[in-house]
C-alpha cells in the first residue's frame, strides 16, 4: 500500500508541476461579467491550491489539509474552476450553476478522473475540489456530473462525505 501511495504522490507531483494548457482556453458556462484574472508571474499564486491531500504518517491516514489562506470575499466559483483546472490538468471541470447551498460542476471528459488517476488520485481530487468549493460563502455541497467509472462516482458531496479523521 505504501509503495502505491508514494508512486501516486510522485506521479501527482510531476503532473502538477507542468501544465501546457493556457488558462485563457478554459471555457465555462459561468457568468463572464467578472472575468478571472489571467495567469502571469505576478499573480500566478492565485492559482495555487487551497486544499491538498496529505499522508499523515503518525495516523497512517490520508487527509485534506488547507495549505493557503485567502480573502473569502474575493473567491468566486469561476476562480475555483481556474485553480482546479490548473492544478489537475488531467481533469478539467466546468462550472454549471449555484443553487441554494450547492455548486454544480460538470466534468465533460471524466476518463482521467475515473480511469487514469487510480482510487487514491480520484479520491484526492474529489475531496480537494469539494473542500475548496465549500470555502465559498453559503456553499455546503458540490454536485459533480460526469460519467461514472472505476475510481469515481458522480453525485452530491460535502465535507462529511468521506470518512476522514479530521
């Protein structure tokens, strides 16, 4: 198990360090009246992850960890989509809408998530995206719409959807 975990972490670290996709090419059904800032060396840090998944050797467990702070008033669903798409190039999400306390996102090409990341990678993605979207004021749930596969299932998730010893 530990061999696989370290292999997954290595693959994840390598894949998150390189992204050929231009953030300007990411499309969304979202309201574009407030465009997300373009990535430049000066503001590239706005695209760094807010939550990550880390292994705790003391508890022998994986868990989400908040790795950066931000002004919650400046965070929008569109910015989260940009953050996710930059940090998980194999899985590109699209913001669909917000209704009540739920954000709806779609993954048009879910093969990377459901077939290529393995169970741990898919779990990390789902947890981190859910925890990041639930940083938005009033948001408690994230509804994922994608084709089900071996390692991930669509549905509505919140911070209690996983048995995480937080």
